[in-house]
């Protein structure tokens, strides 16, 4: 397909702008010629072609609205349309972030109440909505941990991270100058307590732990884990990427964690937008409240206001108040579901995952054969007998109209196939998916070449990633 | 409403398949003491009618100004209808990051086109797929400069947007990078001070253009000074429509260009979501954080797009990655792309209208008694005036339904009773004449 630049015809345009109402504009009287740009190399496209170009691009893409998207760890649930409509209200879209507090009482109320809701859902003392995504929330969380120890004049340089963790965990820690120490998993796929004890000491700020973990398993020793870390004065960070399965069932704040980041674009149905924008609030217990980013929103009587006056705050991690438009969607979702609805969402995400796990178990090798939370992890062990790998299976699924699961993660499972159905998929959808997976398992045995060369029905076949990296072509040049 | 399709009957069937009788049995692995024994204390769920009523009333509590002169990092520009219609196609917004290239060619191609647009506007060799916002992009650029030069000190102009300064300082503190403030003099970065502060320990210098006060900085001259000591020059662009009019930062010697793309089709949205952009030179291709999309071929030789050079990123390189960023601002990048495709070369007219109108208002205001224009240099679409009492001025305008400029006393102790005004193509002569009348 052609690029927008290849559709450019000088003289065409998709916009009409008014003439100047202050007389003829003479820019060279306002700006020395030496500073003025000579040419502006942007495409000239008529509106019909413009609309067709981006409509065609959309058709070359795939979202939850087109079909099942069992991408593990990403919680690709259906995003209710009402979310989008509420976030598009002009009362929200047309207000300036530096407007006076009295002019934005509705926005500040929403902000304040969303923080209150998330406190209740997670069991923490305070929440900051400022971070823009999960990894941004993680980095903010690690900065809070750093500030906590600095305030106590304790020099701690290391952080513990289980080997099954999301890559963002060690990367966020490195962003804050900490040395990562990897903690082993035990035979059950959970944190190895002996390894944790061995490595947790007074040089270590604490542990970053995903719960339920990236194998979709709830860390049943969570109490002991927290005790071990707290005993050495450390803090336990919860990567809340998998919060969906805990909604209304259990709260990380009650499990012993000291802080968490949430991903509103996962658990709270604001869509992923093809890779963002998201929102990654952090929740903290009492110890960490003084260090939260500013401004904090306060309620004085009936008036909401922004408060910048927090001496120990880490400062700001982004401009203004965070991704407000995303917050409106999460707020809408929580108000639609209420406490009961959230619990049902959490429970049914676990029900769907266990149902899929049970149905697929005879055909694919299950990494850990026990009740899972929101997702289950298989591998390509059985299919490797026929020379077929996880990547091939993923690509073959595309041919059948599904998005692929998360693959090759977590790294502790060789050839991992991580499936997260979410609660918004019907039993019929799950049954159809199971049938297709069985069909593919059969193809691996009978027609392995067909699977190894998949996809066959996409607009492109497998793309040459090696060539892309060897000779990077990152922009169009005529 | 809970958007869970399973019926009671289906749930029972699923229980049977799994081998349980009650849903609770799936949570047996969670210790009893950790299970919530009550319902979450949240407002009861709502029907769609009630929900809309409730949230529309909250939106209604916010005051929308038909006439506003407030900018300072969030700009009101015209957004053609076609932009939102295309961006809101759910094949885009309900998708995840395009890891499965064969099924995500649409998003991948859009990012490639976006990267190209950013390169052309900034005059740089390559751009990434986006960052969260301008401030976090600037902070990442500061860290990138220290990694390239292996020098843990940056100079930060005090004429950079104060919220960006704060963000840079938060990130740098966490990374043990020293930030030295570079003062301004009569509204632009003080070059004498720059000369004094530049030394062998400095890895990066951060300048905003146009700066927070709307003035253009002497980028070429600054670049020469910075490069003499082998440091990296980072140019921050908070109002990117300016790029349509002025020589690109690349042409003037920038090594890294970052900024916020909000002006390109994104509504104010009370501060977000916006989009950070980042561009640099080819030699730093392996040092740039964030995703990159490259053009390549499929097995049949057809043009195809794919995420590339991923060995820089967290999911591969973990603690050695160039950043922790994963989710970025993809849908906002698409918005920027569609906006720029819609405007095309006419983006220059947006810039010209904004700048000319700004100068119209500044000139007229400067003639009023008790008001002094502070900008001594060329300025774009923002300017600073000193008044007798900033709050009185803002209140007067407010009472007439006009949102005046930002009170700079909130940010700089030496700038009490200074107001930062912004004008764009959306402001009319009538509106400007009205505020001149009110303040006379």
C-alpha cells in the first residue's frame, strides 16, 4: 500500500482556513529572513483521498472490536462505547489544564473521586493519577521508594525482581539508578522464598512483584514474602498489571504490599489505543504518602483544589494532571459497574481463563497444572515434535481471524503461549477459539509446513525483521 | 452494567467443565485473611441513562471559555472534523501495540508516516514512535544525552516550561544526574551565563524554542558553544506549529529534538493525553528510547512495516534498555499524523495567523497605560506583559467571559504581576479588540 506522501498532489488540500482579519500578514517584518524556514515538506492531499487512506490503514489493523484478542498480560477486554462518549464531552475536552480551580470543579471532582475509588479497590491510603502508563507508574513507584530511603538517610542500592517479571520492572529500576537482583522461581512458578531470604538485606530497597504473577498464578506465600522484605526494612512493590482478576476479591493493600501501579487501559477498560495513551496511577500506603507527585487534589468543604505544597514530594513526572481523558473513561467504567459489577468482572475473568485452560490442556503442554487466575500459560513442547514453534502457532491463529496470544513470555517457560481471555468474552467465543486451537494442534501433526509458513490469509506474509534491523529505514525519502 | 456476557446457565456449564461448584473455589489459593469479605464500598452500578446523566452533570460544572488567551504548554488550535472521525476508527483504538506485524500493518504504517512527518518538521534523521508527553520526552532526552557523553550533568535553561523543568529534575534526581539551572535575562536564555557554566563535566544542554515566554532563542549560536565542549544540544518544542515557520532545529544544530504534539489535533483535555515526540541524528540510533517502526519486505517481496531495533527496549534488554517505556501515545501519534496530513503545507498559514495575531495584540496592549511588553526579542505566539496587579487584570477579563493569560508569579518569584498571553488562529480581531477595551 502507498504512503500518504506518495498520494500527495501539489495544490490539493483537505483544510480551509479563514483569511487574516488583521490585514495582510508580512512575516518578514516580524521575523528576520535568516530565521524563516524555506520549505515545508508536508503532503498535499484532498479530503476524499485522505479519508480513504486512513480508512484503508484501519482496515489493515485489528482491534478487540473485530475479534478475540487473547493477548496475555495485556487484558484486552471490550471497551464500552459510553466511555468514549463521556470522554468526548466538551466540558472535559475544552478545559485548559491551567484554568483556575473554580472553573474546573467538575474535572477536579472526577479526579478526586477516581482516586478515592482506586484507594478502595486496591486497599491503599492514597493514589496519584499523574503517571501516563504502567511503566511510567512503575518508575514513579520506584522513585517513591528511593525518596523514602533518602528521607531516612539510608543508602540502599539494590532492588529484587523475580525472573518471571515484566521487562518494564528491571528497566524502571534501572531508570532510578538501582542495581537489579534477580530472584528465582520455585517449582510451583512462584517466588523462591529461600532465594528471597538470601538476597534481601539492608542494601536492598525491596521487591517488585507482579501478583497474580506472570504465569497467571496468585502468590500464595504473599504474606511470608512481605514479612521477609519488611523484616529488613524494605518495601514491597506490586506490579498491578494483573489487577483485573483481583477486582472485588482481594486487595493488594491488604496482602501486605506497600505500593502499586495500576494500568487503567487494562483493568478499567480504557482502550489501549494501538499502544497508548494509557494511565498508570500509583497507590501507596501511609509510609509513602509524603513523596507522591504534585499537585494533589484536595477537597475543602465543597470545593476541590490543587495543592502543590508537599515539601517531600518527588516533584512531577509529567506535565499537568496526567492523562485526564483516559481517567474519564476509567471513571465512567467504575460508575457503570459499581462494586458488584467489578467483582463479577474479576471473577469471570478467572472463570474464563480456567475454562480455556481445562479445554486446551489435552492438546498443548501446560506449564503449571493448577488453578490459574486471569491467564494461563502453555508452551509448544508437544508441537516441537513436528518442528512447529510457538511463533508458528501464533501466526496460524491470525489466519483464523484471531489475534495471537502473548508469546515467549514469561521467559522462564520455554516457548510460552500466554492466553488471557478476559471476562468480556462469551462462552461461545471461547468454545470457537478452542476448536480452532485443536484444529491447529492437528495441523501441526498432519500439515506442519502449513503452520510453519503461516500466516497465509493476511495482507502480508511474514515480514523480514532481520533486514529491517540491519538496514533501518525509519522514514520515507522521495 | 458489567459487560460480562456469561449467563447463569453458561457459568454452570463452565463450572462443570472445570470441576467446581462455586466460583469461590477458583480463589482457594488466596489466603482467607486476604479475601475481601465485603463488597467494595463504591457507588452502586448505573444504567447507561443514569451514567450519562451523572457524568454530563460533572462535565457541565466546568466552565468553557469561548474566548481564551491561555497557552503555556496547552494550546487551542483548530481541529478539522476529519481528524477525529479517522482516529476514532475502532480498528485503531481497540488494538494493542503492533507486535504481530502481519495483522497490524495499519498501525505500523501510520507510525512510519508519523516518524517521517516528525523528521521533516524537526529537520532530524530519525524519530521514535512517541513518548507520553513533552515533559517526559525531555526528561528522557536529558538522560539519553548523559548516556551518550557519559557525563552526569545537564544545563537546564530557566526559560524552559517550568513543569518540564520539574519533570527533568525528578528524572535526573532519580538517576543521580546533576541539573544546573541556566538563568535567563530579559526573556531569553543568558548566553554569557551559558559560556560560564559550560565545562567538561556537562553532558547536555536543554533549551526551549520558542521558550516559555514565547521568544525565539539564538539556537545557532548556542549550538556552537555547546558543541565546542562536546556536549549534546537538546531543543524542546512545546508549541510545534512554530516549526512550520522557523528554520528547523536540525538545521540550526540540535542533536536531539523533543516536544509535545498537542497543538497538532489534540484537544486541551485538561492536560492529557498529549504526545511527546523525540527525534535525533542517525549516529544515536541505538541510543534513542522508545519504539521505532521500519520499512521492510514480506517473504513475497511486498512492502511491509515492523517494529525494529527492539534490542534497545525493555522487553528484550530489561535493565540495560534505553528506557522503561512500553505503552506510549500511539493513538495521539495517529492524531498528529492525520492532522498534519490534513493541513499539509497550510500548516504554515496556521503559524502565520497565530504569530501575526499575537503581535497585533502585544503591540496594542503595550500602548495601554500601566502595561509593559517584556519580550525584547522576536516572539512567536506568546508574550509577557508586566501589569500593576495581575490578579485584578485576570478578574476583569474573567467577569467579561474571557480567560486571560497565565500568572507567571505562580512559577517565578521575580515575575510577580507578569502575565503570559497566548494567541492562536482561533482568536479573532474582535476578541482582541475587546480585551484592549476592557483593560484600557
